[in-house]
């Protein structure tokens, strides 16, 4: 394996450190840094900080695994500056989609985790390497990157729908995919944007 690029490594360490801090300061840490809906504890910095707050080991593990698999590849392709721009665009778009969905469905639950960034990176990987074959853990079936993105985007949409019916609204992953798609379109100079970047 090639060495871990520095920004991906730093993001993984920060996420893991914040997860450990939750054990010490759980009562107020989530209140300050998770993404709460408007009127239910929302603070402006939460549109960024929620992406570093994970509430379970499973959530942290799979998000960091995805960040290692796809984020490291994109950082090597783009370089640190553009990679950070993309990462920020995905989590901020994910935050605003989440806030809008929470207001629409009347949810008072917070959003947490780097899922928006991960799904943004998945979208970018599928757009830039559509024919690359990858082997996901679940299911362990080789598939083209574009198929992988469509399948996992569909699964996320279904899970989001089922959770919404149960009173939980988690739209940040879909927002991250939208943000990732728009950032790629912006860099390519394609609709809805103008001149080539």
C-alpha cells in the first residue's frame, strides 16, 4: 500500500481523537458540536464540527475505512488544498441539506459523523474512475465504481426514508453526494456553472 497522505491521516486522527473525547465529555460535547436542528440547539460552527463527532464505534470504523479507501486516493490525485476544499464542500452541503430536511420533517435529532464527506468522496470516485473495479466489504462482490456509487446511494436513500418514518432524519449523506457532484461540475466548468476551472 502507498503511504497515507497527510490530510487523510490528519482527518482520521482528529475523528478518532474526538470519538475518545466523547467518553470524557459526552454530556456537553455532543450538545456543542453535533449538528442540531434550527431552534433545538443549533450553533453556527456545527455545520462543520458535526462531521468529526461519531457516536458509535461502528459509525467511526466504517467512516474511517471509507475515508482511507477513497479519501487517500482523491488526496493523491488532487493534492491537499483541493482535497480539503472538496471535503469542506461535502460536509457543509450535507449540513444544510440535513437542516432543511429536519425542518421539513420536524425532527429534533442531531446529525453526527463524516458520512456526508464520505459520500461526497464516493461520488467523486465514481465520476472520476467510473470503470475501476472495487471490492466492497458488504457485499463482497466486485463491481464498477459507478455501480458501487449508485447502489450505495440507493441504499442510503432507502435507509434515510425508513429512518424518517421512524422519526429520525439523516439526510447529510445525500447532501454530501450533492455537494461532491456540484464541486466536480464546478471544477470541470460544466452546468450549473460557467467557465472551465
